[in-house]
């Protein structure tokens, strides 16, 4: 199957670019010139989002930016980080924000919405020698799991009614970041419209390095490939990027461009591809990379090579 290639636009609007973000129209133009089939929209900050584009006309104008160039949008990274998915006793606020972003997806013709658990892994217990959170209580694991799964089951149902798929990006920066956690959440949500976002960089930090895991560290002997095999049929979006085994700002996985990390893509890609995905998008993620704009062309060449060999 021929792969469509996109890249997350958040790489050009947060982290090193927060003080001087690349204007969205310029992002779309540059990606088109580089031969991208589309983009994955970071719906927050100065880039298009539900709070800045509030009318149908404004949203249609955003959609035309990529569609006029023959491009698509592979998904929305929704801004849910102001919500407390685990420590809040009620999910009413979270669901309200989710609905707002779901409507935005529908208006822009986006059929995948990304979520995460929104809160630091320390809400589930001590993480290494990191200091405890001062403003968050530790929540009982089973209670936290129930809150997450019940809420995401509701989200999956809401999204299914609109034809939008919900994908969860598990990673070191947020709670439920052990391999067994991933399977427990999937089992707990138990909905066909809910699956994982498999990011090769995060998979390395979760399955190989056990980064920022509360309590006893948990890894998989077979690393990324084993995690992919165990998630067969449960992958809803694939993010491809390298990893050097480090964390950015002691929070989330470092996302170096292809060739600047140590992942053996020849070894892991057969299992990653065999895990399956319901669409043909492959997405680059350069989140927090200090010179993402300059690295974009290199990453496009790298993922094109992988698509030729493994797509």
C-alpha cells in the first residue's frame, strides 16, 4: 500500500518555536513544496484551533489552506492539557472540551483525534528520584484506571457517531506509561473506536528504557518490536521518528530526526507494519526538536525511504 506522509505541525509552534512560531500558512506552503501529502494539526497556540477559529467560515478557510494544495490532514492533536483526566472527581469538564475539539475535527474534515492522559505519571506514585507533585494528590491506581477508561469509552462513543477515530498516544510524560498499563487501558476502554497511537520514539522509551514509570520499572525483552506485536490490531495511527534513549526536559521522549538517534528501523519496521493500521498515513513527529524547520526535509527523505522499503 502506498503511504501518505504527514508531519505534526506542533513542531513549529511549541518548545523552541514558542516565542517565534512559524505561521500556519507558511507551514502548509513549505510542506507542500517538500512533497508532503498532508499535515497533522496541533490544534493549540497560534495555529488553528477551536477557540481561535470559531465560525464555519473561519474553519473552511483553514481547511482550504491544505486542500487547495491537494493535501489532507491526518489528524488533530487536541488541546486537552488544561483538563485533569485522573485527579478530577468529575469528567464533565474533560468531556466538554473533548466535544469542542470533536466538532472542530468534523468541520475541518479530520477523522482522527489524539488524546493522552493529561497528567504527570507521578499522580500514580513516586517516579525515581523525582520530587513529588506539590499540587496533585496521588490517586489509587485502580481508581485512576477506572476514571480514564470510563471517560475514554464515552469519548470513543461520541466520536464514533461522527466518524472520527480516537487514538491514545502513550508516552513517558503522562500517566499509564508502562507496557502493561497500555494493555489495561485498552481492555478497560473496550471500544472498537479507541486504539493507540504508536510512536516509535515513545515506544522505545516505554518498552526499552522504562522512562518515568512509577514504582518498579517495567520493560519488554523484545523492546519496540515486541510491543508492536502485542498491540497488533490496536494501532490507530503510526508516528515514525528516531530516538536516542533520552528525555526532553526530563518530561517526554526526545524526538531526533532520522539518523540522529539509535533506532534500528530495519529490525523494528516489519513488526511495526504488521501491527496494522486502519489508514495509510505515516506521520513524522519532531516535537520539541530545536531546529525542526531545518530538519523537516531530512525527515521527509528518511520516511520516504522507509515507505519504499516497508510500506
